[in-house]
């Protein structure tokens, strides 16, 4: 199985092979295929919004469609995943991905380092946050989980912190609230997103790098640089539990059919009923996003019945041969 099936964490249920005549392993896609089923991990600069950056990228690559999830405001830099064309459909799977940020907390009065470190521990776990006035989300009080806050360094009133948090956490609000608890007040002066789900900043490239890669490809057919900046969109599914299916099952799923137990070739070992799952081919291509109707243990022994429903189809119909009969 391909790397994109997360094969190390999947257990084989039925011995199955895949026909090389159909589909394409994500790592072997042509540039044209990557432009249809790819993702660019951008290092968003200071100044433009996420929407502006996505629009510029779309213009550079001459695409009709590009989308992103997890908006970064003009003052925030860092990791921004922009899916291309059909890859946009996969962004739904990233909506609950955790995020990581490096931020500069500016204290309004001097505070001892130990006080800041102890407070960071207190703010780890579930916290309450008031949604800011300038937000696309309806204003109100809600809970968010802070996975960790690490104090990296402190120089005078400025503290550099690393924050891992649930998606939708407002870091500016977090820093303000920490300042209130310390009794000195605090504000955020800089913010950089260093990770979004499985995507780390080491993969991020600039818009200029994308443009350079595109020009080399268009003017001379040199694919090397462009392949370093456009990845298969299956990369976005790194944190999603997976089911791999037989070739004979793929096209039915592309038409929205339920996934029956007999069609499953392998699955992640930690699936629970109701989980979002990614349904993959044996080559590692994403077929659909679905909802598990059985746990891993049940899928392992199931011979009849439904293993998962299909919620969003990610693959074009007829990519694999039809092996099912329609009922009129």
C-alpha cells in the first residue's frame, strides 16, 4: 500500500491487489494531475489576508478554484494550506485539526519568569473564551482546549511562547486573558502559525517560490521545482483514520454508495462508530470522506452489512472500472 494510506497504522483484513492500469499513486501524479488534486503549503507573509494569498496563488497557477481552511488575519504569518481544484473538497477533513503557534506576549508590567511559567500550566487544558467582536463566528462564550503552552524565552516585558491548541482558539484572546489573571495586562505583538494538523512549517514555501516553479515548468518543462511546492492533497488527511478498499469497490463509492464490509481491504486499528474516516484506494488515493458505521474490530470480522457511509466524494467517477450494477 502507498504511504498515503498510512499503511504502518493499518491492519490488513483481506488480501487484495490493485491494477496498475487504473488510478495513479499520489506520488506519481503528473503536474496536470497535481493541479487538479494537489495542495500548496504556503508560508503566508505579513500583510495580506488568507483569502488574498489564495487568490494570488490561483492566478499564478492559472486555476479556476483554490481554497483554504483556517483563516489567518493580515498580521499573522505561517502555515496556510491551499488546496487546488478538486482537492478543495478534502478541506472538510482539516476543520478540527489542532494548530500550533509561536507568539510574542507583551506584558504591560514586568513579571517574574516563574510566574509566567506557572500561569502557562494553569491555562493548559479546557478554557473558556469569548469570541472577539471582529470575527466571522457568532459572538459568545465557548470552550477550547489548550494542549500545551511552553515559555521559550523572556526578555524584559516580552515573552516568546509556543502554543498547541484546538482549532478555533483565539491566541490574542488567550494572551489577553493570561495578562488579566497575572494582574498586569498583556497583549499579543506577533503571531506565527507553525503547524496546522499534520502540516508543519518545514514544508511551507513562499509565493515567489511557487511562481518560480511555475515559470520554469511553463517555459522549459522543468518540473523539479514545481514538484517541491505542490503536493498530493492526500497530505491533508494525515490525521484522519483510514479505510483502504478493493479496486472493485471504488467506482460505486464515487457514485455515493455505502461501503460494505466485503469491500474493505484494510483499516486503521482505532476506528470507532461515528468517526470521520478517509476512504482510500490501495494506491493511496483518496476516494471519499465518510462516517464509520462500525468500529475497527467490527470491520475486521464483518462479512455483511455497512462499514461506512459516504459523505463527500473526492475522486472523479470512472477513475476505476465499474464493477457494480445499477437498479432502475
